[in-house]
C-alpha cells in the first residue's frame, strides 16, 4: 500500500491507530520500566522462597488407648521457629472429653472439649521448648485415638532437631528473711551442790538353808510329804545404804551321794575362782562363773517343788498345785534371777514315793546380795548461759524437682 502524497502517511491509518505507547511521555516510560524491574525481583524472591521452604518432619504417628475415667500425656521437644501441625481423631468417632496442648509445665496453647476430630491445627514455637499433649477421657468406656504430630522447621539448621525429651533434676533457690537469736557472749556461774557418790559396793552371799531333811516313805505314819520354808533377804533403799537381791539358787541331793557331789562342786569352783572373788558353788552359779553344778545321778528319788504358801498346802495334801520349779530324781538344782521372784517367802516341798524306804535330802538355798554404801560429796558445777541478740538473716530454701528438656 502506498503513501498519501499530501500527508505522507499510509492510507487508512489514523492517529488513533498508531498505538498507546506512541503517546506516552518519557517520564511515564521510565516509571513503567522501574515497576517492571521490581515485579521481576519479587517474582524471583517468591520462586527462591518456594524452593527453600522446609518440608514437614513427622514427630509421631501413633494410636493410643485412653482408659475409662483416666488421662494420658505425650511430651515432645520442638525447636525455635517450628510450626507444629497437629491431627487427632477418635477411631470409633466418639467424643473425647478434653484435649489440651501446653508449653511445659502449664502454659496452655490450645484447648478443646468434646472433640472427635482435629485437622491440621497449627501452633508456632518461639523458642526451644517441650509441649505436653494431654488427653482426658471422662467416659466409662475407653477411647482409641489416632494422633499425628508434625513439625515444619524454620530452617535447614533445625531440620534434624531431636523431638525426644530427657528428664533432669532442676533446683530453684528461694531466699527467705528470718529473725534469729545469735550468740554474742556467754555468762558463767559456779554453783555449789551436794551429790551422792558410791563409797563401796560389795556382792555378798547369804546362806539361807543348809540342812538334811528326812522324807518318810508312803507307808510311814508321819506321811510322805514335807516342806522347808525360807525368807529371802529384804531389799533396802536408804539414802546412804542400798541392798538388793541379785538372785538366789537351790541345790537338792539324796543320800550319801549328796556329800560326794557337793565336794566335787567345791573343787570345780576353786579352780575358776582364781580370777574372781571367792564364791560358793551356788554363788558361782548365780553370777554365771559356772553354768551348772553336779548332782547325784544314782540313788533314791525325791519329788521336789518350789511354791508359795497356798500351793505348799496343796502339795502336802497331794492335790493339784502350781510351782516356780519342780522335778524328780536323785537331785536337782536351779537359779532364780527374775526381780519379781527376788522377795518374799517360799517353800521347798519334798515327797517320797517309795513305799517302805525313807530318804534323807540335803537342801541348800543361797541368795546373792549387792550392797552399796554411799556418802554426800560437795561439787562445784559450772553453768554456762549464752547471751543472744536478734539478727535478720537470709536463708536459702532449695527445691529440687524433675524437669523435661529437649534431648538436643
């Protein structure tokens, strides 16, 4: 198509047809160029950011059973900048009474009630911390829940952050202000007193019975039972004189064998008495210097019993009686050291069950007595009394407890 000879333009083309940009000023063109460059930069940033965005990292995916009328907790660690993505569902589409997410120990981040399902609940974490996922079931039927927890790291540096939790001991110290008495000096006072002191303490043997007692046979008209009465020394507790019975012992033997057995006891005690004070055989038995005494093993028997007066009468009349010790044989021996039996009157009852032959029983009773002599003696006692002043002090109170920390 040729140009118009008068105007020099192509035929059919008007000023309107020359386009929009032919009418823009240089300033407008410059402004549009700047805007285009900025838009290109923004697009580049969005593309780079989308490339660098971190993928979700799974923390846990599990099913848990929450028993009736109970609760369960899960604890996991998260890194600063994490986005927590939480999903929850009850397998049987039943409501769970309460679900709460807390920053340990008790900062609530999310709570919901009577829930069946939660999808992609997101929480932001501003620092390294431990989150508690608490599930409470108030129903009388257990609940089975599917739980999925993910974290979206803020950067590649926390991509492999360990969500495990370790428990460590932690200490909190609180300083308390207290007012106490503080010693600032001491006052000394000397007091004159009089006290009892032991001047002498002796262990004495008191022979109470040493005799041969005839016990008639069953057919003898005098009867075949008899008794010997004895009274133990009386305990004394005077200001300067004290006396108490440590114990007592008896020895019974029948016939001529009694003399031979007692002589053997004397010789045995003499051998051990070199290291101790002189003692008779019965005294040695009471103190424990010897553990047993010799009695005859051959000869006639005698029935014997240690009783009080009432039971002595029963014994003499061949009735049922109570005793503190008894036996039957050619001899018998026993020591008594119980404090309740160290005072009063007792009876050694004897009986002969031989129809025709009477027996002679040698009876020995000895008491061991501790006698103490005291006197008054003056003493000077020192009494030290502290002087106090009130002072305000700071005292630490340390509380130790277990606290969860991120494992990393």
